[in-house]
């Protein structure tokens, strides 16, 4: 629809904006927008929560990995320290001159748990093994030339450092071999290579006391790897039955010339998929509820708005009907009132001089007066009810001409009051001529009725223009209106004197006309102390001749 | 035998802006042969000036025994007048009877709330009006006792 209107030449931006607003304000659009916004917010919150949870989980795993890795490092180092004991025994025997007698080493196995076999290799050739049973074949084996251990043995001899070989298969498991070179003091005061002290360590012996199984109980999969200069890359030496998930936590601890690596991760990875699903489901439900609520509220607001518009239409219609009824009623009631005035006058004329009872004359006078008053009241009520409706073309109205016509019409009343009326320059106002005439009539009648005093009544009508407004002033030299009554006299039926003078509607009518065209009316004290009725109205164009004036 | 003392003449302050209604009231008194002293004022403010003896015109004003009050008066209407005299320690005991064309319940209730001693809806039937005024003047002039005139 919008595209169609956009193509249309007649489509104006305001129409497009109104259509867009109507579309955007549809309950479904509002609900959708709220759902999208709420979903984005909920997704952000879940993502942030998951990030914190992941950080905590990896932190906990890192702590566990460090504990386990250090425990394995300690176990290994304890087992390897058997080589230092062997070295000490050999060097002691060397110094005591009994180097050819082989020391008893079997007891050391008890002191260094984790070592499953100890060997002493003089010049790199195995001379002694503990335990001896089952390992007789190892005697006289040249370690320096061994294809499996040779490189490690030679590195130990050449570097003088404890060096670890492996892992290699042994007795159905994996084993590591620590080679410590033994140097002794020779005759010339120099150190000489005696041989090697070997400690063979079964990997499962080291892993067992560490309780790696506890990691599995905590829901992790783990891998223990061994990395040494002789192994190309890290070699797996232990692992859990369950696989290690992606992006594991890794802890590396150095052992002699090698490194022990422990990797830890839940088998299914770090993500809490069920938790995320649950949170997402709750979040979606929340978003849907919010969207439904927003849509419902929008629908309610739209219904209320439509109801309000409907009520406004009905009230406007009823007000118009009532106003029309009141206008018609006021108009029709004037007819019998006029007839009463006519016939009272006629009756009084016919009975003139024939009535002896003065009370009868008084009654006839009152009937005539009251009928006339009723007629005036009905006329003003009718005018008041129609005060906000123009009775002709609203144009730049010539106030001077309007006032001149009015003075001509009220000449008799002005003469009866003995009033002198002076009219100054009057700028044009933007209004229909009949209503401008009504306003001046009310102001003038007000001056004629209430401006009388000991002095001859002088009425002054003048005006001025200020920007878009004109201001007319109708002043008299009468007693004026006390400040406390200046606002009150604009109420309907409000009078400041007893009956017989005015209907109490005139000034209310004047104010209603002024306000209906965006103007104001009020009362001030005239320069001479009398009453000054001020009308402030929208100005008319001065140099524009009014159209259609007869 | 005791000497006959004529009943003191009832002094009525009539606050009425409509000359025809004021004339009708006087006519009703005349028809009923009620010799009351009727003082006529045309609005609430003038009624207050009368009661307070303000200005040369009211310097020798007689305090009324009864006030008959129209509600719709210029300058100060009947409701404002009622409120004003009921707040005045000197005037509040003077009974005020409202005479109004209105038969609306809200006007009746409002008048009594403001301290009116009675409310008489003016009948459009002159005969009925004259009869009502007879009853009214009999009640306030003969039946009830009013405070001594000051």
C-alpha cells in the first residue's frame, strides 16, 4: 500500500507518514518489535551468563589439572631420585677402593616407590639389576649401544645430567627410564665416567597414587602426555576412558629433560547445552509473554481510542442537536412573546381611560414589560447559542462601516439617553460583519444602560492595531464597574443592576463571539473613570477591499 | 380587664430585583390585610448595607424581623448574601426565607445548608401566591416568637 501511494503523484509526505504510523502502531507490529527487542536482550543476558560460567568452569579445571600434574611430577621425581642413591653408593665404594665389589641395591626399591627396576651399568654395560629375578638377561647389556636407550644413555653421559628415556613398552604397560651418569674421582684428580645408574619407572605406578580417576568422577576426560627430546612430539602415556573434549585445559610440568603434560576437558566440551536450551526456552517464553502483553495493551489502547473517538462523535452530535434544539426553541418562543407584547399594548390602548382601578393599569404595564423582557431574553439566548457560528463570510471586515450602521439603528435609544457618541478610527478585523455588529451593539447598549450618571453621557468608540490583532474600546463616563465585578459580568445572566436594564446575556455573548474567533474581551476603567469594554480580535487586511459586500 | 396591646408590626426586608415581583408581594400583603412594614432592596449587597445601616440612605434603617430573599440577584446573589449574614455575629439570628421561582431540589438543599429558615417556591398562580404569603406572614408574624428587635 505504501509503495502504491509513494508512486502516486497526489500522495503527500504527511499521508505517507500517517499510513506508516498506522501500520507501525498495529498490535502485531508492536508485539513483533517487542519480541525482537526482548529476545536480543535475553540472548545477551544468556551469552554473558554462559561466558561467566565457562570462565569459572575452566578455572576450576585448571586448578584440578595443576594439582594432578604436580602430584605426578612429585611421584616421578621421587622415583627418579633412586638414581642419585645408586650414584652415591657407587661413588662411596669408589672412594673406599672397593669399586669392583658390587653393592646391594635391591633394598633401594623399597625406599623409592615407583621405581620398578634399578640397574648399575659400569661403562654403560649393565652389571647389576634389582630385582635380579627375571631380569638376568639384562646383565652385560650395553646400554650405550642399545637402539632404544642408547641415545638417552649417551646424552646423559655427555651432558652429565639425569636424562629420561621412553616411554617404551614393558610388561604390558609403559615405562620410563631415568639415566644418571656417575662420575668418580680418578687418580689424577680428574672426574672420570664410571657408568650409569638406571631407574625404570612403570607409568601406571606413578599415575595410581595421583587418583586420576577422580577427574573422571568430576566429569572430565583427561590425557597425560610425555614430551622429551628423543620423542617426536608428545606421546600419550595415560588417558581416561572418556574422550577429552575440545579446547582442553593444559598443564605442563618439567621433569628432568622432559615435560609431563596433563590435558583436561569434559568429554562433551565446555558448553552446557541442556542448561543453554533450558535458559533459551525460558527466555523465549518470557519474550513471547512480553510481546503478547505489548500487543494486548496496544489493542486495548486502540480500542479505547476508537471508543473515545466514537464518544466524541456522539457527544459532538448530541451537542449539535441540543444546540440546534435550543436555537429553534428560543426562536419559536419569541413569537408568542412578541404577540404578548403586541396584544398587551393593544389592550392597554383599548382600555385607556376606562379602567378605574389603578392596579389594573399597573398589571397591564407589567404584562407588557415582562413580555418585552421575555422577547429580549429569547433574542439574546438565540444569539448566544449561535455566537460561535459565523453568520456571513469571514473576511476583513470594515469596523467603521459596521459601527456607522449600528449608530444609525440605535439613534433613537442614543437620543433617549441623551448620549453623545464619538467614533475614532477603527481598523479592520477578520470576522463576519453581523457578529462584529453584535459585539459593538452589546458594548454600546451596555454604555447606554449603565453609563448614565449626573453628567451627560459621553460614549467613545476607538480602535488600534498591534501586529496581527486589533483592539476596539467602547468607553463611557458613567460610574464604571468595580474591579471585583469586571470578570463576573461576563457570566450568563449576571447583572449589576436590578431588572429592567439588560438581559444579563449581552457581555457573555460578546465574550463568546470574541473567543470563538481567537480573540478576547474584558472590562477596564475608562480614562475618565467610567467603564471601558475592550475587544481584542484578529486583524483584517487593511488595503483589501472586502468581497461581496452589499 | 387588661388593656389591649396591639401586636407590633412585622418588619420585613424584601430582597427582590424584579419590580413586578416586589409589587406582587405588596399586593399579596394588601389582599391578606397584613400590616407589615416592607423594606425593599434590589440586590444582596444593598440588603447587607441596609442591615449594617451603611450610607445615608440606610442610616435610620429598622432591623427587620424577617428577610425574604430572592436567589437570583444582581451584584451579590441570594446565596452569597445568605453566607455573608450567617457569618455575621450581629445578623445571623434574623430568619431568612428564600422566595424563588426555582423548584429544583439542589437549590432547596443549598438554601437550607446556607442557613435559610424556609424556602417558598413562588407560584405562578396569583391566588395561590397570595394564599402562600398569608400563611407565611401568619407563621412568622403570629405563630413563632422572634428575637426582640434591637
